[in-house]
């Protein structure tokens, strides 16, 4: 008789147990869906606020890259004397000052973009130093001439950085 009572009770409880499991599954699915929807709405609202800031950061970094582009830098900053070492130091100081002015922009761009910007700055400084060590350079004006001549044959580090930034901004809209 005990087995009959057990089976009777099992058959009575089994539908309630199955209904409870199905109800739990649907309730959990519903709450997960609502949580996902809330997160999406919050993310969408935050994105509406941060997108202009991110675009402004990319704009400033493009401007920085253009300002340290050796061809534009050398035209914008003329030597104040014929001392090539003083001109080299002045150019590098201008690049470093521009870089420091834009340091905060790194929080709005990808780490890869910031690394490209830093690499571009360092490569430009190295280009200036390397050109100044050339045997052809004996004055500040000659340093400008040698650097500009060297740039005719190859792409400047700044151009590469600008291309990367443009590509990253284009990916934001895809």
C-alpha cells in the first residue's frame, strides 16, 4: 500500500512541479529580457552624450597630428637664429607642448589610436633629431631644407596617424 500512496502523491505533485519549472523558466527569461532592454536603453542614452565628446577628441587628435606634421611644423615655426641645435630643441619643445595639451583626449579614443598618436609624435621627434645629425646640416635653415627634402620621398608619421584616426571614426558609424 505504501507504494500506491507514493505513486498517487507523485502523480499529483508532478504536474505542479512541471508547471512550476516552466513558470520559473518563463519568468527568468522575461526578467533577463527586461534587464537587457534596460541596459540597452541606458547604453543608448549614454552613447548619445558621449559620441560628441569622442568625435571632438578625434578632431583634436587630427589637429594635433596636422600641427606636428614636419612639413607644416617647419613652415609654421621658422628658426629664430642659425643655431641648428636651438632650432631642434625648439621644434621638439613645440611638439611636446602640443602633445601635453592633448593628453586628456586619450580617455575618449581607443588605446590603439592613442598608441598611434604617441608613436607618431615620437617618430617625428626622431626624424628631427636624425636630420639634425646629418652631415649636410650646418644651420637651422639647412635643417628645414633637409627635413622637407626627406619628406618628399616618404609619408610622414602624422599622415599615417591621421589615416588611422579617420578609419577609426568611420568604423563608429558602421
